[in-house]
C-alpha cells in the first residue's frame, strides 16, 4: 500500500449537473489512515465554495479555509471526510440564492438568484449519493453536515430545512440573508425544523464588502449581525434547543476566509460532538 494513504489525501471528481449540462468539480479530503482502517466508516462534512476550501493559491481572496492545516493542528477533532463543492463562479449568486433577488437596488434589466433549489437538488441527488457509494461514509443525517459562508451560508441554511431528514449539522458563517430577507423569513415560517439538528453560527462586527454594497442600501455591518441574530431566534422559535445552537459574534472580524478559517475547528467540534 502506498504510504500516502496513511495521511490526509485529496481526491478530485467531475460530477454531472444535468440542469446546466456541465460538470462540477468536487474534491474529497480523506482522513488520516483512511486506507488503513478498512472497516471504519466516517462522518461527512460538505463545504460550499470548494475553490476556497483547501488551497490559498486558488482561493478567490487569496486565503483559503485552511482545512488541511486545521485538521493537522487539532488532533482532537473527530475523523471525518470533507467534501469541497466548487461554486459556479459567475453563476455563484444564482446557485446559492433559492429565490429571485427583489430587495436590492439592482437595475430593472438585471435578474439574479432563483436557482438555489436546483443546485441543492444536485448536491443531494448527485453529489451525496456519489460520495456515499464510493467512500466509506456514515450516510445518515446524524453524521452529515454542511458548511457555507456568506451566500454559501444562505444555501446551507435553506438546505438545512429542505433536506432536514438528511442533514444533521450546519455551519453558517456570515449569513447574507439580507439579500432575500422576506423570502427566507416566509420560508422559515411555513417550514418545520428538526430539533435534533446542530447549528454553528458565526458573524463578525466588521462584515460587508464592495460587492455587498452594490446589492443593498444601508449599514452592511449591522445587516450581517442582524441576519445572524434573527436566524438564531428563528431556530429557537422553530423548536431547536438552545444547546444545539452555538452563536458567535466576533469583534472586529471581517467578511473573509481568514476570519472564517480561524473558527473552523470550533465549528467542527460543535457539529461533531456526538461523532
């Protein structure tokens, strides 16, 4: 057996997106000793914006989530398979937004958003079955988590409700629900939540960037804080126990992978508390 199997190993796949008639890169980080522990099955964490997950050299901001160093530096973390799903680049905002964007100062001839349900279906009917078939996973909801930041947090929060029977843990970083505030609130009100889910929420006090300001009037810093606080209240109102929610507001932290990566080990520990 090759020695590399006893260390973290990253594998890449191109999976078909039928509704877009294209393939999407999905990468799989296997835990240490995966090749050695042949009878062991592992929890799976799915992460959005896959280009930003593993390597800073290809990350949009030039700084990744530092997943591999996080695992190496925190040996107490549960062993897990991590799946990074690439975003659609120019189509990212459409894929990560389940509803049309109608609450922003966009020109009338520009339409954004509304393909989130299709993208979510791709993950749950193509990506997850592929991962469960080709790797030794624990496919039940209790051992399946999803993490996303900003719009990636939006689609994660949506999928946490839409696929609550298959997703047991959510990592919601810098939630950007202000972009479709009314639609998300309505969705939360008419949906039912899973009281067994665990949800990690993170937001900084210095959130917001130039791209955000093109889509919203007002105080961006306050908008991000308000989104996370309201989401927390919605989860509690929906029946999720307080001890299943970890809400974190960090002073002076901004809207970027450097901030999110800092708290990723905390998120892993909380979501994997029973792994």
